[in-house]
């Protein structure tokens, strides 16, 4: 029995060691450049930059690849990812997904309450699909779908406007179809709601 327990500990320890190496590799890259805007723990320096703390692993790696290939446009990010390999991108995804997200109470509670209705039921005026079906009950997304909870409200609103106007096109048109139907009031409300979720 004791021997079996020992084998189990060894089996669990092996992948943990590989993950430690990946985390160390990512930490070096973050300390070299990303921290300037996104912070060492993914809690961004100002609201100009999206928060990466607790963002989902595969989603981050995909965005980095999309910035590099030009599928996702950005003034800043292509320069940041030019030298990254796919292994670096995976390591960065793992690293940020492991950082704890901090609470960010909404600044406008009544706007956030309207946003909750949009999030759970879809846009009343525009028949935009409900967000909860894909992004989850608490806005945590899934393995490959983005976490929206605790994200900067103005960043979320900008992304929704960019999807709607087909400025951001790296999502195979899922978000375009939804965001194009949203009113600006719905965009502001749902963004305020999501920024306050933990
Ligand atoms: C000079 C500031 C700056 C630096 C440095 C920077 N970023 Fe960014 N990052 C941004 C901005 C701004 C955006 C939002 C996209 C846009 O509008 O350009 C962004 C977006 C992202 C996103 C997408 C987030 C999402 O929710 O879709 C990821 C992932 C990311 N950055 C990772 C990194 C990594 C990894 C590094 C280091 C290799 C890095 N960034 C360095 C400014 C920066
Ligand atoms: C059918 C599934 C689906 C539904 C419904 C959906 N989304 Fe998304 N959403 C996605 C996917 C997939 C992505 C990631 C696209 C990519 O790979 O860049 C995404 C990305 C986003 C992003 C960008 C996040 C970031 O960090 O840059 C925002 C903001 C967003 N969705 C908001 C919403 C809102 C608000 C609603 C409801 C009005 C909604 N979504 C409904 C699938 C969905």
C-alpha cells in the first residue's frame, strides 16, 4: 500500500516539474517586457491595458498567435510577440491563467444591473444572443473561450465595438454576428457588469 502511494506521488510530480519549467520560462518573458503594461501578475498598470490575471490558458496562446500572424490587429502587440515561439505562447498562457484575479467593484451599480440582464438574456432591443451560454454563469469562459469577469470595462466595450465593425475578425465571426446587433447602451451596460464580476 505504501509502495503504491509512493508511485502515485511520483506520477503526479513529473508533470508538475515540467510545468515549473514552463512557468519559469514565461516569468522571464513577462519580466522582460509584458510587465510594463500588463503587470507581473497580470493586473495591468492602467485601464488602457487588458487584465491577464486568471485569463484562460488556450485563449491567451491563441491571441498571441493571432497578433503575430496579423489575424488580430493591434498598434502595440505585434511588436511584443514577434520573437515568441508557440512554446513561449503556451507557457505565457499557463503563467497568466495561474495568477489570481483581484476584485474590481463596478463604479456604476445601476448600469451594471442593466448589464446583467443583457448578459443573461441577450439584448432586448436587438435580439443579440445571450452571453452566458458561451462565457459561462460567472463570466469565467472555458478552456479556450475568454474570461470576461473582472476585465477593464472600457477594454470590453472597445472589443465589442471592434467585433461589431469587423475591425477585430479573429473569432470566426461568432462575436461579429452578436456584437453587430448590440446597441451602444447594451455594450456599455454589459461591459460595466462584467468588469465587476469576480
Ligand atoms: C506597451 C504596452 C504593452 C506591452 C509591453 C504588452 N502588451 Fe499585451 N496588450 C497591450 C494592449 C494595448 C492590448 C489590447 C489590444 C489592443 O487594443 O492593441 C494588449 C492585449 C494583449 C492580449 C489580449 C488580451 C485579451 O483579453 O484578448 C494578450 C494575451 C497580451 N496582450 C499579452 C501580452 C504579452 C504576453 C506581452 C509580453 C510579451 C505583452 N502583452 C506586452 C499592451 C501591451
Ligand atoms: C456562441 C458563443 C458566444 C456567445 C453567445 C458570446 N460570445 Fe463572446 N466570444 C466568443 C468567442 C469564441 C470569443 C473569442 C474570440 C477569439 O478567439 O478571439 C469571444 C470573445 C469575446 C470578447 C473578447 C474578450 C477579450 O478578452 O478580448 C468579448 C468582450 C465578448 N466575447 C463578449 C461577449 C458578450 C458581451 C456576449 C453577449 C452579448 C458574448 N460575448 C456572447 C463566443 C461567444
